[in-house]
């Protein structure tokens, strides 16, 4: 058992933990002792082999972390970099009206604006050059505009993207600006100590209890021996992500925790739907995402973004089985893809809990009727876009047998119905867990203060997506980084 | 290996209906995928396979693998869209494993004219440790 002394121990290395590490780098250079503990392995970009079956292991629970009612599959990265080595890099600022709706004192549009600009520059977020826009995106823009929808260009955080198109299996070229490529290496250069395969089980005032696990073949070997470790630290920053941070705090059984711990968990439930086009589309090649439509955000709480998937996940998303399913899959290269993202309401009932004994996070999330209505409307709008773009068949799970043919295109609203959203059969997915340690001023209805200090535990900070008091509506990583930047401000003050 | 002999027998019969083009390799890939799930999920999957294996006996006096392909399909359709939520969940869950195992791996790619990886890198088959299954109480 070793007991080194640290000024700060960061738990988790994703968008939140990576940002904290980077902000502390100048102080580390001057002698601040900081360790970053990550439960997952350390893979470098050469590990990513673009094979769907092999790369399941980059994710918690093989990329299909189910809620108990079986209506949602969470996708979250488990490796150095967290979810950022597998994110698509779609970059959104928190919308001003959402920031105001969050109503967190000091968290204002004006406070966030300069942070967003700096962070965007750090990760090189910009619109894609025309040569990176693939056919799925071109057809989406044409289809949506023909339907009278306004398409907006996404900003993406890549530098020197080679257009491999395998972004969600890890960027093999290092072009995607993840914390694995940007923030962590720069903090390591300053002297940050990274301990990978180091799963934290419990935190207490002044101490972190963890265990170093076996390093999988092909990943960076461990520097420390496998087994239990306990590190002492002045400050502990938990950045284990919205699925894990609330469970870790619950498992730590800290005194006087807010009754809202783990609660107000939101996920942006989503469905990816396809249409087959007469021409070859190859939606998985080149950069996969360039446009979105927010016309239905206010009316139906749903965004439409271009999407892509490799054959395995595409097969899963397409309804049915047997010979008919095979027939649909044979058109894989002709498939357009759209993802529907519902911005779900934050409710007290939806929460992350810790399994007694092991501390395993349990995602006690129930898909609401409102979310189902949003996803059904999203399927209808996506179907209209597909047909307007020229598709001959559209695969949406809430249609009879999961399919609409071109000659049925005027009956979309009658065919795609809430009644046909059968739970258990249709499983939405999420890559945007948020909330569970929401910010606020009062411990009775929030876990952290507006700078991520856990109420009543001045040594303990949270810096990740669990801070969100409600859904961000948009893809969240930049907001996670901006909130973590605020957490770093306060931490640096307190260290002084 | 996480599938027992009986489970392998069941899964082959399931595959024949759900993914008719799948070959024997898919069983191995699926087995590996199931092994990478937490122990509690593996247990649920095994339970579903056990139930789906014997359930047809009460109607057709045969276990699932001994039914004709047509009868297996009818039975699976009933599980897939029927009134029992747990059966639906089990069916669609196992279907996902079967589809990911078939389409996520090389064997199916030619048929789709899918080019597969662009980079040439070794296979990555070693599974990481699930920290909650391997450790004792927190
Ligand atoms: C496939 C995919 C695509 C995405 N695409 C986009 C996108 O295009 N745009 C966007 O804005 N967002 C996207 N996201 C979401 C984005 O990646 C997340 O919002 C963001 O990374 C969240 O940051 P975080 O710090 O909260 O958690 P994470 O980045 O998930 O990091 C948490 C880290 O903590 C580690 N950890 C957990 N428990 C422990 C423990 N007990 N001990 C030690 N370590 C632990 C985890 O292994 C993980 O590495 C995507 C996510 C995925 C999975
Ligand atoms: S498309 Fe660009 S960012 Fe995505 S994996 Fe390929 S090189 Fe990386």
C-alpha cells in the first residue's frame, strides 16, 4: 500500500477531468502535485483498428449500458480521455435561453462566452471544409430544405481530419481533438501524473481509495502494480461522468449529502433512423456529420442531426429479423442516416443510484411519454426528409414493420404513431448523460454550488456533465468543458 | 467461453432464424460479446436463453432447436411483439448481440460491399476488466 501526497487528485479523464488537468498545468509546472486517475485503459491512436466488434471494449458495458426498464442503452467511453476519444466532435455552445433557464447564480451567458471562445480555439472547432462533407450530409441538406426546414452547419473539432469516418470507434489518425490528444498530453508535459486502469471506489476527506486493474493487451502497461491503492490529497475533483460520479459519491457515504444526489438525470434519448437512396451514399465515409435542424426543438423537444453507423449498429437500429431484415441490410451502402435527439425533462424520479455492495452505477431512468412523443415526431420529420431527398424506403421503428415505402409517403403521420413505440422492442440510445450532481445554491435541491464545490464538503469538487441542472438541449461536451473551467477557477483560488 | 453447450445449441438455432446468413464464426464473436457484459447481464441473457429454449415444449412438445425453422420463426415473432415485456426485452437484446456479431465482423462485409477498416491494424480481442465484477465490496 502506497500513500503519496497530492495537492489535487482528479478522478476521471474525459471532457471534465481533462479540462481540469489542463488548467492546472501551469501550477503543476511550478510544483503543484496532481494525479489523474482513470478507470479505463490507456490506448493510443494506433490501438483503434476501426473494427466494430473489437472496439466494443472501448465502452462501459460493451457500449450497451441498459437501464433496468430496458428502454435505453447508454454509450459512454471507458479509457484515458473518457468519452472524448469516441465522440464525434460536434461542438455547441450552451444556448443562451437554456443558460437562462438553468438559472444558476453567476453562470451567465456573459460568463460563459469567453470560455467557449477559448475552449473552441483550443480544440480547433470550426465548420468542415466542403471536401469533408459526404453524400449523406448533402442529401440531408437538400431533403430538409425541400421540406421547408432550415439546415444549419455543425462545428466540428478536428485538426487535419483524414476523413476515415470511424470517429465513434476512436480516431485512428489523432485528428479529432479529444482530451486524449489535447488536454492530457499538455498537462503531462507540465508534470501531471496519470494512473490508468485505476478504478476509484470511494472518496473521503483527504483520501481516495482505488484499485489498479490489469492492462488489456495492446494498451499501455501499468506503471503501478495491480491491487489496492490509497492516495492522500488536499482536494479531490470527481470527473467520472454523469453515469458514474453520482454513484461514486453515493458509494462513498459522505455525511450530509443532498437528497438530490443522483437525481435529475437526463440523457437526450435518441434514435438513429435510415432511408435507402437509389444511389450509393456511404454515410460512414468521410466526415460523418455536418448539418442539423432545430426547427422542432421548441415545438417537440427534438433535434435532427445527420448521422452514420457501421453495419453492426445499423443492423441493430433497423427493425425486424430474418430474410426481410437481410434484404434491408443489403442496401447498407445506399443508406442515409439521421439521428433524433430528444431534450428530455429533468425529473426527480430519474436518477443514478449505486448498487449496494459493489457501488456499480444503476441508471434508473424511465423513458417518459413526452420523450416517446418527441421521438415519434422526430421519426416523422426524418421520414419526410428522406423521401424529399429521394429515398425509396424509410426505416423508422414506430412504423408498421419498421418501414415506410415511397408510395406511403403521404401517410407518414398515420403510419408512425406513439402506439407503435413498443417499449422493449424499440430501445433508444444515449451518448449524453447529464445531471445527478446538479449545481445550485441550496443543499436541499442541489449537490454542488455554482463552481462545483459539493455542499458541505469544501475538499470535494465535481467537474463533469453531472453538474448540469437540466438538459443542455444540445450536444454537451463544450458545456462540460466550460463548467469545468469555472470549477478550475475556484479550485485555483482555493489552492492559493 | 461464456456459452454452455446447450446455450450454444440454442444460439445456433436462434441465429438460423434471425440472421440466416450467419456462419459458425458468429457464434464465437457473440460469445465474446456476451462475455464482455457485466455478470448480472450475462445471467439475464442466460436465463432468457433457458426460458426460450424450453417454452416451445408446452405448445409443440419440442425444445426450440428441434422445431422447424418456420415454427421457430413464429415462436420468435410471438416473443418479439407479444405482451410479455421481459420476453420482448430478452428477444431484442439477444437479437442485438446476433446482429452486432454478424455485421460487426468481417464475415458479412463482402455481402454488403462494405470495405471495412481503412487502416491496417492488428485485431484487439483482449477484453478489459469490469471493475465492479472483479472487486469485492466498496
Ligand atoms: C459515441 C459518442 C459520441 C459523442 N459525440 C459527441 C459530440 O459529437 N458532441 C458532444 O458535444 N458530445 C458528444 N458526446 C458526449 C461527450 O463525449 C460527453 O458529453 C463528455 O465527454 C462528457 O464528459 P464527462 O467528463 O462528463 O465524462 P466522460 O468524458 O465520459 O469521462 C468520464 C471518465 O471517468 C472515468 N470513470 C468513471 N468512473 C470512474 C471511477 N470510479 N474511477 C476512475 N475513473 C472513472 C470513465 O472511465 C471516463 O473515462 C459523445 C459521446 C459518445 C459516447
Ligand atoms: S473522420 Fe476525421 S476525425 Fe473522424 S476518425 Fe476519421 S480522421 Fe478522425
